[in-house]
C-alpha cells in the first residue's frame, strides 16, 4: 500500500464533506487499463490509481473503499450514478456529462496492433474502407475513434483486456489499445506486431460526480496538481514499473 507523500500539503477545511460525504472515500478502480491498476493472483488490487486513491483518503483522514470494475464504461457509470466518490478516467468530451474532471495526471499512448502479414505499415493507413478495428467498448480509444474514423469499421469487446483475443478470434484487421498492453500481448502471442508511433495520447485524470459541485471538483483538481508537483505520481509509476507513461505537465 502506498504511503502519503510528506511534501503534499494538507487539503483545505471542508474537503472531507465535499469529497467523502459518506465518511469514507469510495474510489472506483478500473482494471481495464493495466497502466493504472491490476489484480494479482491473490486478488489484491494495486497500481497508480490505487496509490492516488490511498493518498487522497489519507489526506482526508477517512478510510478507503475500493469499488473495482473491469471496464472503463463501468467506471463511468459507477461515478455518474454516485456509487463512488472518485474515479480514474481518460478525459473525453462524451464523459463530461455527469463527471467533473481534474487536469490529467498521466499521459498514455494509444497504439495499433496487427498480424505480421498485414499490409498495414503506418497508422495513417488504418482508416480505409474494409479495415476492421477491435476496441474495448466505451474505452478512450472507442470514443476517440468513433469521432475520428471516416472509413474504417469499429468492432467492440466488453472489456479492453479481451481486445487482442477477440481481434484474433473474429479476424479483425487491427487491435487498438494501450501501447503497453498491446506490447505485452505481442510478446506472448506469436505473429503480431505494433505499428510504429501512436494514433492518440490519452490524458488520464481523476473525476467525481458532477452533482458534487464546482467546489468539490476544484478540490480534487488541486489534489492532483499537488500529487504531480510533489513527485508522488512519478514515484508511483516507478514503483509499479510502468514504462511509456509520462507524468502530465502542471495545469495552467
């Protein structure tokens, strides 16, 4: 379990009532993004998002309750319905209805994976008629590609973890997701390769039910800025061995 960073200032008076009105901090943890959270063989959930939730609960002086879900869409629905006090999301315009976001704390690359024999060699070649792209339903990649694609077709899985398996089983042309997850899949499954570069940068932020009001959102945003500035987010990434993700710059 992460420990609090001594250089992170205490939260203002009234923060507990705004962010944890039930006397405990209910943090929704999405296991669909392995950069941010994972569950080990013993069932223990850990990761950068858990560390941030732990630090916030410590700063508020309340117990932490993890509300663990398997997919981004479940996390969005859980926080919108006020079944959790905070969550961890990729910022996207389609999620702004019902959720108040902080500035991002981590930047993550979205990448494409194909079979070795695929004629695709560059990200720019993907958006063509007849190309089928497998994504996790409701993920940042799904939302982004739904807006940006002009000719390619999206295919969806219930969770991001199943993207590569469904991509192979259903004969899709491309799998889209977190670069690190796709790299791991390509290493364990033969005949796969990643296209060079990235097709998007995902801004990962903290969020809370918009019904909590602007003051609560500002408190959460301030906490995120403190966690970045103190080095806590960088330390968490290093502690969990996360490569390829960068601490987001300070918000203006």
